[in-house]
């Protein structure tokens, strides 16, 4: 059975998770258990507090909430493997509601340095574990792959809603489901993954658009980030006198944005991506990661926008146990295409999340003669 084919059945377990930030009441979480072959998988369902949609909100502007929790409360820490993550928007009674209200959810480690130390790896991984958004609300790894965490590690969940189609006032909440297996229950090993990202950027200030490169001749590195207008609240500095933004303005018409992402991806070794997800705003048409060294495409995601409304229906993802190769010595670019027919400026972003083999993790546990349990 593939990972995407797992079905959870209700198990008699309900408990309270950590208190949400801001002094809110404890949040209820349901734990479901399912068997797939000989390995038992659990699914943790978490409802965020209710958010009121009382007006029009564009992407990244709607009500949001941040909370912290642990996946599993146990007497002794257990090694867990996260194999899937999904999100939806529900009403106050817990019933699914209009998916157009979903802006995004982020699941992150609270302390990435502590995570790296406990996993016995030298390099700190990204704090971000998962992002889902409208049109891409589920990440399900191929069977036999997962992200390792300890049961007592604190995680941070951010949920945000939006309203881009003049829908009436609603009270809704984000719901996420985390699927995981306990290392002690595994009947065969799981391959460790970690997430690295390729971020689309526009240049706000500096002599050229090559993120993270002191000297950047086009002949060697391809096209850098084009100048653009900032649409976000944060900027990014690359240490070489340049300022970038990951959220930018798209005027009416068709536009293509290119970013050299090699330094952003920061690959530590040659590896393979086994799942690729994409995060964009409405009016995006495609996002592609290209290998400039070979001249080949790594993956191109096609995006289907909602007809006659502002929104995204589907974002193409990649999932394969064989994986697509990525090379530490190669140069990579991210190309995003937007078509804005609205007649007014809109906001844009383009991120490709690459879940790659964590070879350092496997080498560490193998050298110590341990399984990770």
C-alpha cells in the first residue's frame, strides 16, 4: 500500500495538547491509528482557534494564529517519523467549509539547532517542516520515507485565512492532520528526508540579482533575480550588498520571474528529491526548477486557477520513491510565471519545497551502530 493510500480509522484516544500562544484555552487533538502492512501509523488532528473573516483579505493579509504543541506526550521521548501532513478549513462545528478561505499553514520546529543536536547531525536543517496552501493542501511522502523528530520536540503551527471573493462574514478555523509512525513499531527502515527550499526573489537594492554570490558573471550562473517592487513586510540581505524580497507586485499582464537559487538551496551533498511541493499566489501559472549545469528541468509544477474567481484549484506536486537527482556542484534557477488578468496589481511569491534524502542523518546513525529507536 502506498503512503497516499493509507486510511485512518478512529482509535479511542483523545487528549489535550499544549496551550496556544496568546493565552488561549488548550486545544483538543484527536489521535487516530491505522495499520498499513505491518507498521502502525498514527494521525494527529489539530484544530486551531476560530478566526473571523469579516472583510476582504488578499493573500498573506487575513487573520492568523500561531500555536505550539508536541506530536505525542510520552513518559520517555520516542523517535517518530512524520510521513504526511494536510490541512483544511472547517466551520465552528468542525465541518469542512469553502476551501477558498485557506491562505496557508506552516508547521515548523521551534528550535532547529536543538533538533540537529538530538539527531546527531552537524548541519542545522530548516526550521520549516511543511507548508500547505490553497490548491496544495496535502503532502504525502512515498512509502518508506519520512522526517524524523523526537516526541518531546516542540512544534509551531501557523494558520492563516483569506477572503478574495467577497464572501459573507464567516467564523472558521484551520485544521491540520499529521501522519506519523513510531520508530519502535517499524517493521522495515524508513529513509530520512529533510526539507530545503528554492525561493523566488526580486531585487530591491544592489548591483545585480545574484543572491549569495560576491561576483556573478552571467556566463557562469545564468540569470539572477530581476528588479521588483516589494509586497511583503520583510526583506532579505545576502551579505554582498543586495536586498531582496520574496513577495512582490505583479502588474496586469503576463510576467516571468527568474531567480538563481543555488545558494538558497544550500545543498550539503549530492542527493535526490522524493517529494516536491510548491507555494504560490493566485494568478500563478507555473513554477519550474531548472538545472543550469545540465540544461535540464528538475521539475515544473503546473497551476490551475479557479475559473471566474480569485483562487487556486490545484498545484502539481512530485512524489516518487526513486527520486530526482540534485547535485551540490550544479547551479539551479527557479522560474515562475504569472498571468494577471484582473486589471489591477496583485501580489506574488514562488517557493519550491524539496524533500531530499538526509544522507548525513543516515551516516550518523549507521556509524554509531544504532537504529534511531
